[in-house]
């Protein structure tokens, strides 16, 4: 059980804050253990038996938002009113609470999450489009579902330019350096330092830099890296739309890379979508607060959260990036380590 459940920090936090009175987890966290029934209604007896996990050791399931105990370890014993997974909290924190609304968090990696509906998915596994079903949240005993698409490396590629190649003084400098050229002049970078996630799922793919000439300079490479991450963001959007049959009208983003204007414009151009930048770099915290507010009645419904959205800025596409060339670059990055490329899980 320790190996399966040790990542569920929410259960531990609730236990500590309640002085051991509360042993619970919510559906958004429990679903990622693989131990829930397909409809997320309860723990799966068959899965626990197969893995040798005593059912009595598992925490009770509670709603994502709603009072489930008291934080007696804190002065005044305030109510415990929300438990939620990281990316689901970011989804709510960017007011993506209606079907078809989606966000991407661009940190070390990148995570797209989209709100879908209240219907349990046909499968709990990865779809042909490379996305996963998730429980976005639960309230009043009912789950709202979503999907997730994953980029294995995002901001870590810019950090590579700083820490390992040493061609940038800081991550923040990537914007100014990239602005020294209008285009990458044919240089293309595939950000596959740890392989490729959605939609390719090729763990043996590796970072690839193409189109270098004698005239390629630091600005071209820097811009190519930012544009490569933007292309991967567009890949996630395309996979989410294909996997749900729903068009994403506007893409909302948070995370460290959301503060890079060159990158944000490249994302709008690659995806062909307007991009709205969150006022909060860490929208996860905001989402947890929204859900707790719902739990104690500060807000009446998710409509209040939807109406609270006020982006820091909105960016419209000003052109397009070459997605055909990008697809060819991805092909050339794939299968570099065949044994890893053969993995499928």
C-alpha cells in the first residue's frame, strides 16, 4: 500500500490537520491510484484483492468540495472543506468549470486539463488520441469528469539552455534573446528530453535540433526552443479536441512559462487559439480556495467561479507556425532509443 498510496499527500494532510480524526481522500485524488471502480463511485474490491491491499487500510471517499471535518490542529478548528488533485485545482483556479473549457499549466512539464461532463468515461485507460479520463471534482456525491493530456518536458528545456548549454543567463532572459530575431530562420527544436507524451507516447524519443546552418545563432536556437514547446502545447490541444469531439474556443494557461511573452505568442500562433494568461502563476492554490469557498457556502455554484475569471492578458494569433514541418521534425525525433520506444503503459 505504501508504494501505491504514498503520493496521496491530501490524505496525510487531512489526517495531520484533524489530529488523526479524519482519514479520507477525494475522488480526484483517488482516481489516479487506479484503485477506484470505473465510475469512481467506490474503491474497487477486485483491484485491491489483485494487489493484496486490505480494503480497511484505504481512506474513506469524500467529495472534493464540502465540509468533511475540522482542522483541530489549528487555532479555532476551522472546517476542512476541500481536497483536490493538483491539476484539477489548477483547472478550477482558471475557472474552467464548463464543458469544453481547458487550461495548460506550463511548468517543468506541461499538463492540459479539460472539463467534460458528468458522464463516466467508457474506459479508464488512455484513449487512441493519447489522453486520459480524470475526475475533475466531485460535489454532492456526483463526479464531474475531464480529460488530461501530458507534455513530459516544457520549462525544463529552457532550463537546459541556462544550466547545461550556458547560452542564457536566466530563464527569464529567453524572451529578450528570442526577440533578437523575427523567426527561428528554419531552426526547429523538438522538446523530447524525456521522450514524448500526448499524443505520441514515445519514451524513446529524444530532444532534436534541426535546420541549423552556419548562420544559426543563439537567438535562433532560443526561439526554436520556445516555439517547440508551443508546438507541443498545440499537440495537446489537438489531442484533447479529437479525444472529446469538442472544440476549445480559448486556451487558458498558468505556470512559469506563462510569463514569457514570446512563448505565449508562439502558443497562440501554433494552436490558432486565443490564449488567456492567468493572473496567478500558481492557479492550483486559487482553485483549492474556490472549492473550499463552495464547500462552506461563500459561493453558491460553479457559475460563480466561471464568472470570476479575469485573465492578466489575452493574446490573439498574429500568424501561424509551420505545423507540417513540425510533424516531420517529430518523426525524426522518435524511436531514438528503441527499447524505450517499445514501452507502452
